[in-house]
C-alpha cells in the first residue's frame, strides 16, 4: 500500500483492524489460554481483558496494492505469517 493511500484510508470506519477480531469470544479464549497447565477452568473472568477490545493494529483491512507492484514496476514476493500479524488472527 502506498503511504498516501494508507494515510487516507486508515482513519475510515472499519478499515483499521482490531487486535481481537471476535471481542468477547476472543477474551474468553485468552482466559482459557492463560489458565494453569492441565486446568479446565479459566484463570480469570473475561472482563479482566476488556481493555484489549479497543486495541488496533494500524493495518488497513482490504487495502489496495502499492502502485509499484500493481503496475509491474517491481516484483512482489509474498510473505506468509503462519499465526497472523498478532499471533491470534490472519489479516
């Protein structure tokens, strides 16, 4: 994505992706993931992680490809993040 396109797009509603995509379900998953080893009970209540709901990744969702790549000026080499950009989702 071009820098000018990023600046114009990042502030639009729904374009700056949230770190936790599924809100309460993601928070509930974190409580089970941080539980004691071998425990079936969560370590805490999901409300404890409520402050994470507002975290944004500063990545434009469904952004346009940079002009230098889309017009063939430069070769695009894809990089795959196996656990997503934040280790809990793929963008």
